């Protein structure tokens, strides 16, 4: 563990997505956040990233300069989740995460393909089918629903099911955008389909009773509910959890859970830069080594190219300048 004072430096970043991501909450076209460079007194460096959700605007300037580690650790619980993630990520690296002695940073396993909302889903599905065939990978697709007219999405679902191979896996992500009646229609259609992995956050977090009832009928994974009710991460939910470390605070507890083999945790991206991506890939690799391996949600093709997304943190830092 790093001893002595720590030197914190922050640098803002922003980038436009190659295409807008449409969900039940609207369209996401740009990501903004902060990069963290945390240097120990012996010269070692840990890197972090704060990639807040839309609507959150944490300002880390008050954490700049020199700080003793016990003070930083004490302050983590009171920080916005994205800033706590950046600090926890950097501290974990100072403590050896990703070092040669610990086995290095693990590469991510093959990801699920994220299909766009609405009519754009069908051509994207064709591309995913071709990509999986050429790579020889099991095809896992995730489709953003509750983002267009429900009758249109029902028609598209039938076309998707018709074109999806028997060996493929399907995840539908409503981002909490359905009501109970709508979720029930989709559940009735899919309950006996062996290709279904789960419905992801089909109902709003406030309707936990409805989510539990639906989960008794077919597989349901929680996402937004975990941030509204963090206690569900530890207990109270028997199904899958979609874990996005960039938006849920200090990632070290999740790292420990995955290293211990906690089941039914699926690691997902919040569209990070290369610094955050390095951690997400490592966590996804740990999940793949656990008792319930599954394709992570890394949204291939949804980030731009360039040095900001390099696997080398120093290049990312310089690109954000």
C-alpha cells in the first residue's frame, strides 16, 4: 500500500459518440468527465477516470494538490459516485492492480453486441451476425427498447427473433421505461424462448414489487435499481446485476467480489476513455473466470477512435489536454 502524501491532478475530457445512443431516457451524443493522475511519494502513479452520468456535473478541483492517503480514503464515501470511482481506481493501481506481479491488466472477453433503438436495429443485427460468424464467437445481442413507439418495437422484435440463430443469446434493455402492462406483453412472448438471457431493468426502480413479480416469471437483470437502492448489490436480489463501475462509486468492492467469485454480476461500460476502459475490461475478465461467466456489455463500435481511447494512460492524459 502506498504510504506518504499523494499528489492529485485532474484533467477534463469530452468526446462525441460516433452515433447517438437512444434509450428510454433520451439520446446520448457526447460524454464528458475527468481524468485523474494520482502520484505517490515514491514516484508510482495510479490512474483514474470520472465518467458521470448525464445530468451529473462533479467538479474535482477541491481534491487537487497534496493529500494524505487516510484523508482521501475517508473522503471517498462523501464524493459523487464518479469521483469516488476515479479515486478508488487510482488507489487500487497504486496498491498493485495491473502490475506485473499481480498478472497485469487482463484483456476483456468477447462482448455482447449493443443494437441501437428503433429501425436501426435490423441492419445492426445483420452486421453483428456477420461479425460473430467470422470470429467464431457465440452471438450475444442487447437491444435498447422502450425508446420508440411500442407497436413499432413489437414488430421489430418479431423480425429480430426470426433472424436470430437458435444458438444466439438475447438481452432486452428497457432502462426502466416500461409500465407493468407493456412489460407483461413482452414477457409473455419471450418467457419460453431459450435464447433469452434476461430483460434488463424492464420497470422503473421505484416499482420494485413489479420487478420482483416479473423476475418470478422470467430472468430479470437490475441496472438503474442498483444505483437507487445500493443495498441490492449486497442482498435482496436473486437475479443478475448489471454492474457499471464508472457510475457506482469506489470500484474496489466490486473488484473484490469478482475476485472472490460472486455469481451473476455482468460488467458493463459507461462509455469510458482508455483509462476507464482498462479497468472495465479487467473486471469483465475476472467475471468470465467466475462461476457464472457471461458476455460483458462493452458496447463495441460505440466509441470513437484515437489516443483518448488508448490502452496507455499517459497517451490518454495527453490527448485530453
